[in-house]
C-alpha cells in the first residue's frame, strides 16, 4: 500500500468516533433468518489475460481475500487492483474496510470444497482498516472508490426516511482526505446497488424513484439512474425496469431485469453522451442472456473488454455460481465459462466483481465449518440505544426471570442455554414448538405451543407448560422434564404469555373460526378457567403481557382483516383501554411486540424502514424488510435498532444487562453454511421453467399471520 494511502487510513482510524457507552437498561435479543450461518469471506479467481485463452480458471487457484473474521461480503477492488474494499460485520456493526490483496498462491492446498478446512494461502490476509466512523449505527453497503481514490461511494441507512414503509437506503460519497460526506440520493427517494464509472465522474444506481417501495420481496421494480459522483447532480433516468448496474466502460452498462417470462436476465445498455460530456437516456438496450436459466448481479471492467461476470442459477443445480460471458462475438454467439462450480460445486457464490486490470473475478461465499470458526450462538451488536443488543442462532428467544437462561426454538426443537454461554445447549423437546416465555413465579417453567406454525385456525396446535425440573449448580437437569398440555381442542392455540403474578396465561386461539385472544389459568390451563379477551372477524396474535401486569400487547389485522397487514395494539387484561400503538401504514407489517422491563416501551419487528438492498443479492429471506424497533407505549419515541438487508424478528427484552464478555465464545451456532438460496430462484426441472408463482409468493403471504 502506498505511504500516502497508509497515512490516510491511519488518520481515519484515529479520528473514528468511539463506540457508544451503554447504561444498564436491559438486553434485547432477537433472531435474523439464516444470518448466524453465513460465515462469508471474499475470494477471487484469475481470468485469462487474453480472449484467445479460456477465461475459465483452473481449480486450485482460488484465493481468499479476507481474514475469516466475522462476516465479509459485497466487495470491490480498489482502482489499483492491489487493495480490496468490502463490507464486514465485525465489532458488532457494519462498516466498509480496506485491505491489501494478498499475492496469488499456486499451492495445491488451496483447492477446496465449500466445507473443507484449508485456505491454501501461504499467509493469512492482512487485518483490514475501517474507512468510515462507527457512528451512527447504520448499514454501509456496496462500496466503490473513484479512480483517484479520493471518494468512497456506498449505500447507507444513516438518515431516516420521512414516511413509514419508505427505504432509508441512499447513496453517499465520502471525501476520504477531509471526511466530508455528501448525500447523492435526492430526499424522499431510495437508491440501491451503486456503481461508479471508470472515470469516477458518474454513479449509476437502482431506484424505485418517487414510487417508493410497495412491499416487494423479490424484484423491487427499480429503474437505473445515473448522476454526478461529486454531488448527485444531473440525475437522469437511464433505463426503466433494471437493477444492479455496472459499468463496462464510460458509455456501456450492464444490469439485470426479471423478464415477463420469469427469468432473471442480464442486459447491456449503450449510453448517449452529449458533446458537453453529459449522459442521456440509453440509446440501445440488448438482452444478453437467453431464457432457460437465471443470470443476475452482473460485473464488468474496462480491463476485461467483452467479458461480463454474472451469478447464475441453472436447471439441475441447487446452487448459485459465478460464470463469465465472452461477448466479443456478440450476444448471439456468446461463450459461457464456469468460474466457481469447478472449485466449490456445493456452495452458493454471491455478487461477482472484476478487478480494474481484468486479471481477477471476485465473489463471496461461506468459508465452511471445518475451520473451527463457526459463528457464535449469541452475537453482540452495537446498539444506538442504552440497551444491550444480541442476535441469537434461533427463533423466539426469551430470558428466564433471573436472566441466567435463554429458551429458544429451532423450528423444530425447543432449546435452553445458559446466557453466559456455559454448559452447552439443551434440547428440551424435539418436535415443532413456538414461541417461548417463562413463568414469572414457578422456576424452570416455560410456556410454548406445539404443532405446525403458520397454520389455519382449525389446525391442531396446543399451548403447553414445560417444566425443566430440578437442576444442579452447573445447570444440568437432575429430574425428568415434564410437559403439561394446557389447552383443549387444539384449534391453533399458540403464543402463550404469562401474567407477572403467575396466575394467568394469555394466548391466541382459532376456536371461534378467527384467531382471537383468550386468558386461562396458568397451572391448570382451560380446566382451571378460561375467558375471551378479544372478539372479532380478524386475527389477534403474538401477545405479550407487560411486567407491571397492566397491559397485553398483540399484533392484529383488525384494520383490514385478511389483508396481510398487521399493527400493534394494547389492551388491559380486563378488556378495556384498547388502543393502537404502531401502524406502519396500509399494507404494513408490525409484529412480535415485547414489553420493556419497566413496561413503558416495547420492542417489535416491522417493515417501517422498507428494504435496504436488492433481495436477490442475499440468501433467502421471506421478509427482507424486517428490522427491530422500540417505541414508547403511547406511540412516541420510535427508534430503529437494527440496520441490515436481512430478516430480523421475534425480539424479547430482559432487565438483565449482558456485556459481550458476559456471554463468552464457547457456545457456537448449530450449522455454519446451513442457509438457503432465494426460494423464488428455484427451477422446475421437468420443463426448465422458473418456480411457479404459487411457490414464489406463498411464503411471503403466510409468514406474518402465523
């Protein structure tokens, strides 16, 4: 690295804002679908130096470019090709990092499958340097440097949108020598997936424009815009219906589009350039990849003319792979070369990028579980609030009243772990269970519901009380676990939450033909007494009893029954005082409320901030808009806690404040790399067609109304 660049990075480090200090205000724990299994690192493979040779790299030449710490993804080469820009979630927050690119290795040990142990590099990659301050807590994504290296362009969610269900994602440019940051995206608009032109003068981005986000979870229906990298001026609509733009040269862009035939395909646009150097609308748009397979997230470079790298999903394959297309003889005579399948056939490879000198194609993938670096079961995150914030490898977590244990489910499976990470996880029940809540008075009693999740009103689901029995000092059970069924009839009885005096349990039931709330005896269940709390032709669900006993919060679609939209309401246990607390606008989804220890606030998951990235650039998420928020019970003081492009959900809150050092690093996630590619990229092999509409949309519509 050049001395001037090294000095600049050192100054940035010295001037970075310190992490927020936290007062002991409790701990919030939540889940992110699949995220604990990612273990992404950035890798690269060589491209042939000339078009006369096959660009397909030899197996064994794969080079790991990041250091194996945390999760590293969405990379780009710096203009010199000697350094790497990438996003990392180390230190509990997303930031953009810069590290030198290690030299290539010809060692045969570098040949590896997706789940093999070795890295094959003669030395590990150098420790990276963060390029942006830590504050505020926000997403930073899709980084790129201008040609002179002075400006860093990236996506951030640092500034809230002016309205609910509007994305906070916007493109920013930070002048690295001065630290001055300019927002390039206009107010009231969201931009995704920026790409900087070879000259550095222009940036292209995918944007829904003034229309905004309408709840899409697959194709965001974006258009491609271009604007000045220096200040965002001269913003021009270049191509309608396109995403993930990249520059091949100053007048050629590639992008992807989901066509009317259902296939994701890559397109090439030629850009009109006026005499004064301004860009106008595309003069021509050409489809590059034919129907029959999905091709998306293209990458190109002036150093590799005629080549474009793409991610693909082909018939007969359950994995996304990187391929290089040679267009030197035209799109009709294009040649396709496999890049990653010969190296790691049983791994998903994401978001290719090509070095400016055309020598390498990069991507990210899971580094595997054999290296002993499986992700933590509990991962500490930086929080913009005073509460401690943790992500767990499981769903529906809840703390025991003394804060020493956490119950969660694996869908299937009910588990208990010590909150300090000691003792390992205990499987309490192997069947499907959801969610979890602890009895306030009876030690070691967990309430859950057993049966299918996301099911109809008449489905057999029952609330049970699980007693862990007596335990030794180390937390191991010395008496048998017992399970007591509390509900009768099995008509989708779920989401139990006990009263703080230990006498009652509120739960959701479909016994009337609609999912409404009921309260029953905590020890004897329905046999000890039951009464109805809410009544109507709608769904009331996901209930939580406040620690002071005064309120029950729940999610409801009563404003539009059956429409898929949910808001959070509160009601007194005697049925009075009903009011709505949070609603993210018509069509919005706000769910899984949980009261703060002082009963004055609640934490929940919502689409209030819409989406933060193109969903196709990530593994599968049913609801890629889910983020964690808190709010006062009067509806004021809304605060966003998480910033990512994944699906966050099922939060809970304990009065016990956990520090990262309290948790330790002995307890690991259950399956590194055990995540799925986007379900809607599946191909029906019998006729080589994209997945049917029924498959593509079923999960998204049913997920919220469990």
